[in-house]
């Protein structure tokens, strides 16, 4: 087996692999929380309160997954010393955070 078959041949492929893992973990964790929360809500009783919390956690994890992807990208670009992509990806992160803060402010939660 040659080097090309044993693993990523470039930092771009490595970044794609890491981002893939982050996205899969985020979506899986969110799906598990949402499914468990839904089941507990349907069962009712004292478990319904836990179900409501799990539903909220599932939504938060789902919303945080793209943010985690951007953070992973920034870390990788810093390691590569690719400052243009660090700046661009940093702008994307600031925009994601600004939209979250704006949503909270306009809904009077902050």
C-alpha cells in the first residue's frame, strides 16, 4: 500500500476529514437528544420535564454544530499559517455569533 492509500495526502483532506467528524458527531448527538426528549415528552408525567430539557439541548447542539465547524477550520488555518483564511473564517464566526446575539436581543432574552 502506498502513502496515498494510507491516509490524507494534504492538509485540505485532513481538514475535510476532521470537519466531517465534527458534523457527524453534532448531528448524531442532537438527534439522540431530540429523540429521547420526544419520547419522554410523549410519556408525560415527571419524565416530561427531562424531555423538555433534552429537546432544548438537542436544538442547541444542532445550532452549535456549524459554529464548531468554523472553529475547527480556524484552528486548522492557524496551524497552516494561512492568515487570509483565518481572517475570512473569523469573519464568518463573528457573523454567526452576531446573528445569535441579535436573535436573543430581538426576542428580549438578553
